């Protein structure tokens, strides 16, 4: 997923343009090899942004999302409504459903570094470098994304269950956060985001705020006489 030479900073491109650029790279590299062509879908991207607005408005669970929740949302939403169309490069025919289930997660993963490089955080382009630490990690992540795609393809009504979508975004955000820590020289550049978890959680959700302080030593001392530091 790293393909770092393909994702060199392009400051003039916004997120949509960066993703379209990523698909051009796909078509010239693995797409040509595997005979799979991808085309940018501007309407699907608009839907993604609308869904992000519903998830990250702070009313349900998330607000002021950090970079990893944004990336998690991008990965999840592409399994709900792919932001690209896939076809056979040779004859232009659309992929069959089973083939879509194979290739939508792969193209999504290819696009993650392009999306990460386009994130605007605190008013500036974040240039976050995301990659899978091992081939095993990559295969497992693709299997997880594929399982989401399969379920949603067979049960489209599930796409409207916002609670489940939110949980999947949290799960994928944590996966990408772990992958980033494992493939970078350290977390210092991300400290302002990783130590500021509070603002992204809904203010009225008491359970989440208890979760935040659960590992505080005095809290656990009061419960079982054991503090974790």
C-alpha cells in the first residue's frame, strides 16, 4: 500500500483531485497488469462527503475527527458506495459482482496513501504517510474490507444502519493508526492528534468519557486495587 513514489506531495490538488490522480496511477501500474481499469466517480465522492457530514457532526458519536478516523471513514465508505467504477481494461465491460468484491478493497487500499496525503488538518495539508507494515497485515486488512463489501452487497439495507457504520469507522481508524505507527520512525509528529482524543467524542455521551479515564490509575485502584500505567 505504500507506493511512496506514486504519492509524492502534490500541494495544488484537493482530495478529490488527488484520488483521481491515484486512479490514473492505478491504471498505469497494477491496473494494466491485472487488466482492471478504474474510473473516478464524482457522484459517489459527493455521497461520501455527505455521509461523512452525518457521521462527524458530533451528534451520534464523532466530531472533529482526527486523521485516522477520516481515513477509516474513507476505507469503510468505499465498501458501501465505491468512489470509483471498475471495468475490464480490454473490452470495457463492468466487473461481475464476485470480481467487484475482489477488486473494490484492493483499489481502496491503493487509494489510502493518496487520500492520507490530501487530508487538511488544522488548516494545513497533513501529508500523512500510511502503509501496511507487512504483507500479512495487508492481506488481513483486505479480507476485512472484503467481508464488509460482501455483507453490504448481499444486504443493501444494512447501508442505512448508521451505528454499525460508525463502529466500522472506529475499527478501521484504529487499524490504520496501528499501521502508521508500525511503519513510521515515531509518533512525535502525530502527538497533537493522538493526545487530544476528547474533542472528537460526543459531549453528551457519558459512557465514552468513562472509557477515556478507565485506564487512569486512581480509577482502577478504586475498583480492584490495581493501577495500570
